[in-house]
């Protein structure tokens, strides 16, 4: 597992606080409650690496983790789309995430976490637009696929892949579940490959 032995490095509230060195980064983004923390924990085989949120949308922190002793990094970006978030925080979120995606030279690739029952929301499309504009490849994890029948999951995957096709070859998708678990090896392989590409 390329994501074993991942360790917490630091939290940043501002882009200026991010470390400046050149380790390539894989960033996780997604709508609050889509299963981002669970996916991170599952991929890294750790129970509490990322906190599974009981009150989604509160923290606006970028959390950095070191992979393989710092050869590369995982970056957990704050979740979006939580209804009860005040406008000011929403604007801060846009500045933080948009700024990170635009300016972070070491950002190699994104893991975009979507609940497979509600994929491609407006804010997901906004993320994909930014990623496309700034030339960042995206691998979409359609999480909680244990909640769908096999047929419904396959149909959703097909539909999402179809939608991503227009954005170019750097936009891929797969089914994923942290609970069953499903698609874990596939996700590790795809994300690790994108990180070193
Ligand atoms: P985050 O806000 O995106 O970090 O989402 P969390 O990882 O905190 O998960 C939100 C909720 O969805 C929690 O109650 C999790 O137990 C649940 N959840 C996360 N992943 C899965 C999954 O693969 N299958 C199912 N059935 N539930 C999940």
C-alpha cells in the first residue's frame, strides 16, 4: 500500500502558511459529508488520520500529511457545500481552495470525493472547472457505493465518466466504499500513479 505510514504534518488556515518545499502533493476535496475523511483513513489504513466529521463544514483548515517519510504529501482540503455555513466563511473557502488550486506548484493531482447517490453537484462542478482551468488532473471517488445496488452503481459510474470525458483524459472516476470496502486497491493505484506522473 503506497499510502501506508502516512503521518500528520501540520494544519494551515492560510496559503502563506503552507511549506514551500517541493514534495509533490495529492489533494483531497469534496462536499462535506461525502466521505472524504473516511476515504483518507481507509486508503491510509488508519482509523483516525482524518477526523470523521460529526459537525461538517466547521473547519476551514488545510491539513497536510507526509507520505513515505515526506517524499510526497497528502493534503486534506476543507469540505464544501455545508448549508449552515455563513457567507463570509464560504467566501474564505473559495479564496483558500481556489488559491491553492491555482498557485500551488507542487499540486500534482486531485482526489475529488462525491457521494455516489448525489454526484456532480454545482460545487463539485466548480471544483472540476478550477482543476481544468489550472491543469490539475482529477480522479473522482464515488463513495458510499455500498448504498447502491450493483446495477445502480454501474449506471452512476457510466454517467459520471461520460460527463468527465468532455474535460479531457486527466479526469477519471471509479466506485469506492470505505465500509464494505470496495475500490480501495484501484484508488490507491490510480492516485499513486497520478502523484508520480
Ligand atoms: P467528510 O465530511 O466528507 O469527511 O465525510 P466523513 O468521512 O466524515 O463521512 C460522513 C458520514 O458518511 C459518516 O457518517 C460516515 O460513517 C459515512 N460514510 C463515509 N464513507 C462511507 C461509505 O463508504 N459507506 C457508507 N455507507 N457510509 C460512509
